[in-house]
C-alpha cells in the first residue's frame, strides 16, 4: 500500500540555516522539495538560497578528491561480512567532524599513499586478464596449424598468411589459388590440411612484394585470416605457438601475485577509503542541496515530504536542537499536489516482486492518492499464468528451478525479485494442472491415476480442455469481465480521490455497461416468471444511464474507450488460445514418442518436453504480464512523477 505522506515547512533565522540542513541530513527522513523551480516561475515570493564562494570551492575540491577515491575503491574489494561496522561508523564520525581544510589534507595524504600502487596493480591485473583471454583464443588455432607451419620455411623475400576454412568450402581453394596467382604473377603456393571434421587449415606463401595486394584481396573477400597479436605478427606460426604456450603457463602465477597484493591492500585500506568516499559524497550532497531552498532577507525556508509516522520525531528533534528559533509546520496536501508528492510503498515481502515489475512496466510507482494495485497483480498474475500452463509436470520443474535459483543467488536482488514473481506462478500452474488433470501433456484420469468428480450440468473435474473448449473460453472471458469491472471501479475511486470527476463518470459509465449486460444475461438465462421482466427493465435502465454518462462526459473519446474496453476484454481469450495450444503441443509430443521405439521415444520426449518447458515458461509470462499491466492497468493506473528519496547521509541513519 501507499505510505501516507506529510508535507512540512521549516522556517528559521539565516544564522541557523546550516545547522538545520545538517540536522535534516543526520535524521535522513525528509524528501526535499526543490523550491528553485517555483521561485524561478514566480509562484512563491522567495529568493533562491545560493552557495557562497567558499562553499563552491570546497565542493569542487571534494568532487576532485572523490573522483580519485572512487577509482581506487573500485580496484579494491572486501566481503561485506568481514567489515567491522562499528569501526567504520567511528571513522565516519571522526572524518565528518573535521573542517573542510583538515578533511582535504587527511584525504589527500591517504590518497597519495595508495593511489599509485593501487592504480598500477589494477592496471596490471586488467592487462594480464585480457592477455590471458586473448592467448586462450589464439592457442587452439595455432595448435591446429603449427604442424603445417613447420613444413614451410619462409625467407625475407617471402611472406605467409594462415587461414581457417570450413571443409565444405574446401573446393573453393582452387579458385582462391587462381586469383592469387594473378595477383602474385604465379609466385604463390597454397598448402592445406584437415585439422578436424569441420575445419581445414590453409597457409598461403607468396612473394613479399605482392603482400599489400594479397592482404587487400583477402580482406575484400572476407576470408577468415588468423591475425596474431601485434607482438607475434613477425614470428613464424610455429614459433609464435611456442611463445604463446610459454606465456599462458607463466601468466597465471604473476596474476595471482598481483591479486594477492590487491587483497592485502583491500584488507588494510578498504574500510578507510570507502568511509572517506561516503563522507565526501555526503558533504558534496549537503552543499548541492542548498540551492533547493528559499530565503527572505532574514529567514530561510525549507519544504519537503516525509512519511506521516516520521513527523513527530522530526518535530521533536528540531525543537530539542533549536527550541523556538526554528518553526516546523505541517502543510495540507491537496489533489493538485498528488502528482508531485513523492511515493513510498509498504507491502508484504511476497507482494514486492509485483511492485517491482509494476514500477518497471508502468514507468513508475502509482501516483500518491490513488490505489496501489501491487496486491491485485500479485494475485492475478499467478492466476492467469496457471490457467495457461496448467500442467503438474511443467509446473513442478519450473518451481524446482525457481527454488534452486533463490537459494543459489541469495544476494542477487534481480534474481530474488524474478523468482519471487514466478514462484507463485509455477505453484498456480501445478494447481491448475490438477484442475485440468494434465502431467507433461498426459491426461491423468485416462491413465487411471485419478478419478473424475462430477459436479453440475455434466461438468466434471478434472476438466479436459482439449476435448471441450467452450467452458475454457467462458472461464477466460469471465475472468476478463471480472478484472475489467474491478479495474473500472478502481478507476472511479482514483478519479474521485484526485477530483477528476469527468473521468469518474466515464469509468463509472463503462462499468455500468458491463453491469447492465450481466443483468440482462442473468434475466435471460437464469430468471423466469414475474422477476424476469423486472430484471430486464433494471438492466435497461443501467445501460441507458451508463451510455449517457459515457457520451455526456467522454464524448467521442468515450466511444473509443467503449470499443477499447470490448477489445481488452476479448483479449482474455488468449488465456484459452495459448493454454490450449500448449496442451495440444505437449500431447502431440507424447503421441510422437509413443510411435517410436522405446529408447528413441524417451529421448525424443525428453528433448521436446524440455523445449516446450522453455516456451511454457516464456510465452504465458508475456501474456499474463500484458493482461495485468496493459489491459487491466490502463483502466485505473496513474503514474507518479516522484519517488520518495530522503535526504540522508550514506553513513547516517537511512529510513
């Protein structure tokens, strides 16, 4: 759900300004409003607070030091669990308490002690790693051609190039020889040998005076030449091969020595350097925030947002520090400010993956004052995915892979979010697998594993979606109607909250069209006697009022939205279509495997079911996301322009 936010204004004498900013930075709960925009537009009668000359110089100096520091810290690393946080906090407070000159001197001394050595070690490590990768690429190639190269002796008047040619194009070597003879005046020889089932090694020897022409021709024909690193280019291929083998054998030891020294430097310096980096970042951020505030001749003005629960602690801290010198007022947030109000969400952990995907696909979090749909999507996404896949076997394998990834990549936020979203979806696929009675495309009751349970009107569970399509289509459209109705109702709620009453009437009218249609359907198929005409009249009234609301407040766009609503609802048929195609494909795999000898059939079944598993994970995910985030989401979702980002210290309290 959306965290209730409060807007506050702090006013005080200018001689208290820097102390107040420092306190707000320490507390770390206030999202600062940039007043400079309103000041420049003349919307508020204030002047913009400016950074004084000395502060600007301090900021520039700290930014220069920070740039150097970050390159050093990037070269070092230390596992988070080995860092002494108490010592780190102690160093942070000690550095923060220094004035600008002392801090600059301290940081400069530290940088001078480690910068050159760290830079040279990092450069050496990067160079050796790149060289090892390069040599690893060339050694197998030279290994293939060096027996051939030993057969050829070149002198100062002859040059050579090595080529790798696919064996199926080996016949083209005769044409290549003709072309090269023309260029070299027949002073050219080609020697080749097959190095494996797919590749032929070729060495072309030619008079050196025709070297430019030969290389130009080969480049124009896109022939796959073997180009050695620059330091080996003047060596014969067999000699280059020996040198590369020797280098590949010696480099790992030297690389390990560099890594060991970098590790020792990390143990000694990482905490100190990373703490200095954080202090400098916070100092720069504090100075950078100054132009966001307003001032009069004698007073400063700071405005911002914070969660309502943090207002009292902030007020208490300000009063304890400044007494009555600084006034803090809570301002009312009306609907005109909802777009600008920063948004924070507070949802259960199992809902957060949907919240994450929602922010990514919808371009931001929901606007303040509207309904947070994270919980809705956390339930509807697995429901749609499960309806489409609906297979116990596929769902179980997906769930197993997801659980393995969650435990394997515990520290990877992206993996945790993705698996958090897909875990319930795979579980839903298993549940619907029992509903459909499907296991890797096989029908369980046909195999005698489970018994059918009769329910009503000839309908029984498990339900065979391949044999009877209409119930599945009805379920898909029924879900579409329910979701569209729910989305339109939420759209009405959001429109009322944000005082967009025309939108409320239009969305209410569209919901009424659905409701009127449902009443008519119920009257026609489920009611009889005197109740039936009454229900039909009620349905007609709802439809007339709804059409009036849509046309009166929506005009031509209301007609467009009505057509779009019908189209969006019809899109839910894709649940039936995609799910049915998956089931038929899985069934076809089994029938194909059954028609083959047992061993071959098992291999074919495993390979094709593995392929189908990948499709069954990808395609339903796309359709479930589309139905939730596009068809449903556009009925009510309003995107916020701002997320809650409190002004806090890296080494201070984080909200």
